[in-house]
């Protein structure tokens, strides 16, 4: 992995623009991976330095591949917390869902449009109807959903 990282990023760090180019290679079917790659980049750059070192990259992958369910959910929460204020809003869900739709491109036909999907997902998590979801509410909701916990366990087989 290190050799591949150094080959793509000889300086030992990757800036967001290069990260987007590399990430887009995993989604070649005419999709637009740039916005979702931006969110992923930010999740690997928690200090917001504007670059990711190999260590940052491996730590992020380690959480996804070998972290506990709670670790993975904290990572996902931080991915969805676009503005970093510690709560998730409907707008942040809309941004992520839109980025996922762009990422998948025309290769996938979605049952719901972006707004309908955002409404459905946000209702599921915002059970107290406060308009925001904190980390514990997010974790609790995810742990109650068998499809989410199964999806998280699938990450265990990445490496």
C-alpha cells in the first residue's frame, strides 16, 4: 500500500485535487466522484491541513477495516457532519445523498429521488423530531438497523 501511495504521491502527502483524481478511478462509469471524494478526503484529514499523509490514510482505513462498530459509526457521523459542528442536519444528509447519487451516476437507477431519500433517511434518524441528530442518536439508530450493522461488518473484509 505504501509503495502505491508513494507512486501516486511522491511527496508523501496527497492534496485534495489529486485525491479526487485517484478516487475517481474507482468509479469509472461516467459518474462524478468529486463531491463524495471531498467528503472522504475531509474524513481522512481531521485537522484540516489540506493534505493527507500516508499515516492519516492508514489510520482512516484502519478504523473502517478493523475498528469496532462504534468506531465505524463515529467515522460515518464525522463524514456526514459536513460543517463539523457535532450534529447532523437534514441539509447535511441532502449534501451527502446528492454526492452519492452523483458518485453512482447513471449506472444505478434509484427508487427515490434525492429529496425523497433525504426525507426518508432523516426521519429515520431524527426520531425526536428536533431537526438535528447528535452522535449518540446516530449510533443508537444505526445499531437498531440490521442492514446498517451488516453493511459495517462487510468493511471488515476490505484487507
